[in-house]
């Protein structure tokens, strides 16, 4: 079975969390796209929900499927966000941002009463860090910002490459917010909470991909179906 089938199994089970009348946050990425497509099928059969997408890509997909959309300005409190993750551990700490939407994803998730993560079982790890940690930074002064990130990580015993993400050779990836992303290859994030605090204190860091105490459940898809890991 390929990973898309595992992702679909997770998304199908995650649909059980949806109730008519809910205000939902819609994530970004390959797994979130599968969920949005399945949600669109439910909407076409009269499921009444309104959704806040976390990216332009998710907005366009949901709109094309006929899903009712709103914004956090119009609807600042949501019932539930459903989104994917690049990695998660047994404490439901996540690494997100592989799709480049980590800032909007965190804003939407923290505006929600609950966050359900959808992922295939390959994303479940004992120690975070095999997937590079994305950090969104303001382009102004970014060299200084990267130096500060490096020093903060080294103080916590984390070393590795910090690379500017590129959309094409020589062209920096630009987020929907007009910022850059640096991917940090630290291999093992043994103290993710301490790292998150250190990154939060760096001027120039807009947001990082560590989602701590935000997810309430992870729906994990595999070749048998799906099961739930709760915090």
C-alpha cells in the first residue's frame, strides 16, 4: 500500500470528528488536500460547515469543491482544525511547515477549540528531527537572524545545516506572507520545548514549525485502516 492510501484512511476516520454547523480550519499539504476533497464530497451531500483555509492553495481547492469559506476576521473562533504534520511524537508535539504555511497553520490551529492531525504512520517518531525544522523569517536582516538561530540551537546541543528553502534554483521560496523559510537539519530535537522558547525570543523569526500543546489528537493511517493517538 502506498502512502496516499494510508493518508486517505486517516482522513476518512478524521471525518468522524465533523458535525453539522461546525466552523473548521483547513490545513495545507498533501494529506490536508485529501481531507478537503473528502470533505467536499460530504458538503455536496448537504453537510453544513464553514471553513477557514490556511493557505491560498487550500482556499482554492476548497472553493472549487463548493465548500463554504470564511476568514478569521469574520469568524475568529473555530470549533476544530484538521491538518497534517511532517512529524509527530508520543506527546503530540508536531513538526509542520513542509508545505510552507506554518504561520497561518499555527494561527488557525490556536484559534480553534481542538486540532486533529491526520498523518500516515511513517510520520510517527520517537524523537523529532529527522524531518528538517522549518523556520519562517523576515527577509530583512535574515543573515543575522540565521546566526541567532544557530547560536540558540547550539546552546541546546543541536547542530546541523540551516538552509534557505528555494522554489527554483537560485530563487528563494516565498510564503503567502512574503517571508522566507529556513530548514534546519538538526537530526534530533531532544528538547523541543526549550528550542521553541529560544526561537520565539529571536527578532526576525516570524514563526517556527514546532507545534507544542496544540494538537489534541492524531489520526494515524496505515495499511489496516486508522487509529487515534490522543493527548
